[in-house]
C-alpha cells in the first residue's frame, strides 16, 4: 500500500499517482474545507510488465488545510497503526490465516515537498519525524518543472541535510544484495527525487510521450534530463517493492508489535532472566483486570446509592410542599364556603322579610278595596231613594 502525503494540498499527488500507474485514480481535486485530515483508501489491480499488482493508495485528504496544523499528522499515524493492529489481531488468532491475509499495511509513504527552493517547512519535518518509525518514507520534490536546474541541486542537498540534522529517518535503498546494490547506491545520490506529473500525451519526434507543455517548451515526464520520474518509478515499483514490504514487516510492524505486546504486559524474560510465562502473564493481567472491575463496580454501586438517596430527599421535599399547598387550599376553601353560607342566610332573611312585607301590603290593599266598594253601594242606594 502506498501513501502519498504532503504538507500542502494541490501539490500534484493525484496527478503523479495517475502518471506512475498509467491510470486515472482520481480526477476531481479534493475539497479543501474539511474540518480535519481524512484518509481515503482505494484499491486497484495493475499490470506492471507481466506482473499483476494489487495496489492500494491511501490519499491524505485535507492535509495542511487546517489553520491549526499541530495535530494534522495524527490521523495518518492512527491509520498506519490501525493497519498494524489488524495484522497483529490476525497473528494472535488461534486459527490464523496470514498466507491469504489481505494486507492493508502501508509499505511506502511518498512525501511530497513543495518546490520552494528554500528549506523544508516545519510541518513537513514534524510530520516526517512522526511517521519515520512507522513507514518507509520516500521524499520527493513535487512539480519539479517549476524550479531551475541549478537551484534544484542546492535544494536537494539542503533538504537532505535538514532531514539528517532533524533526525528524520527516510527509507534507505538496500545495498546489501548484490543484484540491486549498484543501482540503489547510484540512485540514493539523487534523493529526494524531483518529479513532474502529467497524464497528457504530447507528440515528441514521432512518438507520443507524457509531458507538460509550456509556451517556451515541453517538459517530458519520462526524460531523465528533465526530471527524476523514471528513477522514482524504477526504485518504487521495479527494484525495491519487495524490500519495502520486508522493511515494513521486519522493522515498522515489528516495532509496533513489540510496543503493543509490552503495553499488554508481555515480556520475553522475567526479572530473574527466566523465560517469561505466558500463563502467568495472562493470570496477572486477568487478576489486575478483575480487581479493576470490582473497584469500578463498587464505585458504581456507591454512586447509585448516593443518587437514590438524593432522589429520595428531593421527592420528600416535593411531597412536603404538596401537603402544605393542599392544606392552604383546604383552608381557603373552608373560609370561602363559610362566607357563601353566611351570605345565603342573609339573603334568605331578606327574602323572608320581603315576603312578610308583601303579604302585609296585599292585606292592606284588599281592605282598602273592600271599604271602597261598600261606600259606592251606599251612595247608589241614596240616589235611588231620592228618585222615588
Ligand atoms: P488535492 O488532492 O486537491 O490536494 O491535490 P493533489 O495534490 O492531488 O494535486 P493534483 O494532482 O490535483 O494537481 C493540482 C494541480 O497541479 C493541477 O492543476 C495539476 O495539473 C498541477 N500539477 C500536477 N502535477 C504537476 C507538475 O508536476 N508540475 C506542474 N507545474 N503542475 C502540476
Ligand atoms: Mg488529489
């Protein structure tokens, strides 16, 4: 697996991958407003001189886009570690199948350096330093067509001395095996490779070749006088692919595995230099774990009791308040009831008095009517007597 990484975006990662593997991995530029760095893996099957090559490229999306770049390297480190962890888990299985394991470990990291001609950015140094114990770093100068030839030479040696003075370990082309010793030694001198990427084909003489065209001329990607693209391809795919795998397994993965197993409490020898017993380690870890579990359980129990007590007190308080409210309401209700009854009595009395007065008035009225009628009769009788 290959990891193209750079301290900044738009530096030509996708174009170079397309140029290297004669394919179109990704055409759209990444969106550069991601909140953090994200790693995106894509797998491809390639045909490289009669060899079928299964390759995964993990793109670092958004690296260098954040204002605060302090933690930018973390997702990359986490990704690399996660692949190591997956391999370790497979290795630790009782029934392991490493022979057909789909290895997702990162075998090389192409670190793209901006063609500034000055020096490495601190972000580049920090990132490479964080990665160098985890992955084979191959530094490359991107968009090398934008830097003049004499400047490029100085820039290359400046970068190499900065890497050395900052203790950054880059991938060393192996020179211990006879067949590749010579080529690797010659190629090492050209590091970091200055590369140009392009998928555009331009007619040169009577052949088509990958190149970048400018008003003043043509930069040929595969012309060794123009850039180091061919050297990179040779080193990465043809000469050292197996060594990159081996280094990943024997150096980087081994380191991860050792640290992880030590962290888990495993050792090769005990304090008396006797072989360390796996059974004892297991039991010690188990007891430690059980002890912690019990402690946690006790803490949780106490916390639970405390919470229940708190809730109980809260409920009691609420109940008391409710009782008080109820009593108050009851009292107000009784007072109101008494007032209404008093008023009722008053009104009834008023009604009685009124009825009495009404009866007296009616009596008076009927008496008055009677005496009125008698007087009229007497008057009529008197009239009749006077006529006769
Ligand atoms: P992101 O994925 O968006 O971060 O960008 P990238 O690093 O993948 O860069 P990409 O390959 O998309 O290229 C960005 C721009 O740089 C494009 O316009 C490319 O044509 C141009 N470019 C790529 N390689 C080179 C190169 O070698 N030289 C020059 N001069 N330009 C290049
Ligand atoms: Mg890209």
